[in-house]
């Protein structure tokens, strides 16, 4: 999902010796019910899961909506949530059947049925919003309902399908409350998740309380949560330092992250191995200047990732040379192999071979923060090295406006983050470089599409490694995007908060029910 969106081992760096520290204990059944104040710079683009596919929205959805399946903390295998049982009922991995739990209800008291599940999945595909999660559901052909069973027929084999519907793309909504063909507006949510939304002020706060009607995979909900949204990392840090927050997640300023101490006694620092990535995406629609692959290859010869990591992020990110990050099965160094160093002469030669008159004027779009302003300035300088490109920066202060601009092709290039929705390299392939991808850049390559389809054939995901490496080689050749970096995910909590190490596992999910008071 776009980050402003793999579940792998959570590394808890506080009190790492002598076992698990007392602060790591799960929330007790004690009486303290004061809301925990959680701060973030993520943006919620919409409360409607059919039209949002970004980290801020999905973090909120994970507490408010239910899907057929979910992931337990620390696990990469999806388990039933709103469903009682789920699984493929044929040997061809093309018929997926779920039996619903009994006596499920939405937060408005309406019964949740198999018909609501069908409605919700069909709705995502019917609306097909450019900023929505429909790229995750492209293998769905038809959906049938038989009593309390949902039978999903797929166009092709898809071994990752259970993981896909365990995400926000599978969020179940009340068919009487959400319109079938358009987005739901307003500041309320009707869901069946472990929390209910009691109050919402867009861009300011979201107040959540445990849902007493919830029935699903989570054994116990936690305390009330107040989410506070900040536009700038510096604002988030100021609120944290002044004691106005009890926990923070995404994103303190790089200079603060670089100074976090695993041994700090006044706060708890929780670190998740990095799988958030950032790409420089090119608009390749026929009328765009970067439609010429030679110019995209020229740009790839000009990007200096180590310098970007040092100058902007103070070493808190790692240079990335493929669409699949380190630590994920299928990772390679395709872009390093193809473009091992900054080569201005090669960039000029490629631009000339493409028949371009230099400098080529392009617009670089990005969502503005104090950090991304610096990043954009560095990218501009690098792309203009040698005179191949003339870059105009177009920073958007509003995330939803930025989304609208790039989905409508108003930028020639744009910087976008990505946080995987589920623990498989497929989530760095189909949504990013497949046809009708979530980056909305117009890229489509039949070979890549074919390779993606092949990877979805195997239940044994270890058999897909070479296929994913072929995908990355092809991406490095076609350059619809340039991978820039990946980074570690940090959750910082005050010393009287428990469960912080479980809040995030590097995906967009927030396990807010794990938070509690010591």
C-alpha cells in the first residue's frame, strides 16, 4: 500500500538481554481505561475502504473493519476472522470458499452476512477507484453466496489470494450503508472490527473505543485509543517531547530516529526490520516525456542512492536496488547490476539515442513534508546532473490532492512510498508494476504480467524466487520506476505503555488492541 502503504520478524531492541522485560507484557485486565494517545504523520485519505489504498487509511481500518481473514501477530499465515473457516476447495487454486461465523453484527446493530461480503468485494471492483485497492483483487472472476458460505471463483490460480483478502481490500461493509457504485462520504464508519469510531476530525484526531459486539480472531480488545494526526515530522516530535502523546509511529524526523537509543530508560524503542520502500515513479502514458524508455534508463544512470540516504535521511534508510526489498524472498540487486554507478556520459548517450532534445523538461511531484522537500531537492539536483533533464518541483501540501494529481497524469515523475500489505513478494509486483497498478502510471508489460501470473501458481512460495528475480530484471530494463530506499519501522512509546512491540509488524496494520497501560 502507498505510504505517505510483509510481515517479518519483529525485533524488539529494548531490554534485549535476559529475556522479555516487564514493559513488554500484554495489557492486563486492570481498571485503567484512560485513552492511549498515538501520534502519526500518516494521512487518512478516506474512511471508505473501497477508495483508499494508503498506509494511514489502512492503519485505521485494521481496528474498525473486519475481513474474512486476518493475520495473527508474528505470523505470515492468514487465519479466519469474520469467517469460521476459509480455504481453497479445489485442487486448481481457483475456488475459494469461506463459511461465516455465527451472529456477527456491524456497529450499527445490523447483521453481517455472506451477502455483505460479496457486496463489499464486488464494490471494490465495480468502483475501481484509482486510489483504491482493486489491484489486489484482479484475479476474482465471480462471487456466489450459498447460505452462510461465500464462494469466490478466480480467473486464474492465485496461491496468495487468502493473504490478499486478509487486508483492507477485503474489509466488509454494510450493504445498506455504503453505496454500491460510489464512495461513501462523511466522518462515520459502520464496521464490525474490534473498535468503533466514536469521533473523527479529518487530519486532526480519531477517537476509538473497544467494540463490545466484536467476534473474530482477536481474543481480547484493549483500551480506548486517540489517534492524533500531524502534518510534519517536526510537529509530531514536538508533541512527543512535550508529553502530549503516549506512543508514536511513522514518522519522527530522521535526525530524531538516528539518535534513538535501544537502552533508553525514559522511553521504549521498538524496531521492525525494514520493508517500507520508496520509489521514483515515471508517468509512461504515450503523451508523457518519460514514455521513452531511453529517457527512463538515462534517469536510472543519474540517481545516487547512498547520497540520498546520507544527505536527507541521516543513515536511517538503506539504498534499494530492486522493487522487492532486502529480507523478502525474491529480492535481487537488478538496478545495481544494470546501473552500478552514476554515469552522466551514459545518461547523455541514452537520451540522444532516444531522439530527445536536452534538457528534457519534466515535473517531479511529491507529497510535501519537511523531509520530502529535502528529498525532492536532492532528486532534482541528481536528475539535472549533466543537463539531460530540467526538473520543476511540484510539491503538494495535501496528500489527497497529490493522489488525485498523479492518478490523472499531472506529473512526469513522482516519489511514492510503499508498505507491503501481506508477507509475500507478490505485493511488490502486481500492485506496483502489473497492468492497472496502484501507481496509476500507465505501465503495462506483457512479459512482467506473465511472470506475475506464474508466481501465483505456486503454494510453495520458495519456488517463485527465480520468477521474481526475472520480474525485477525486466523492471530494471523497462524502468517504470526507480527504487530509492527501504527503511526500518520504529514504534516509540512512553515507559508506562505495554504492547508497543506489537503495534506494527512493518505492514500497514495497527494492532491497537495490543496497547495497554502498565
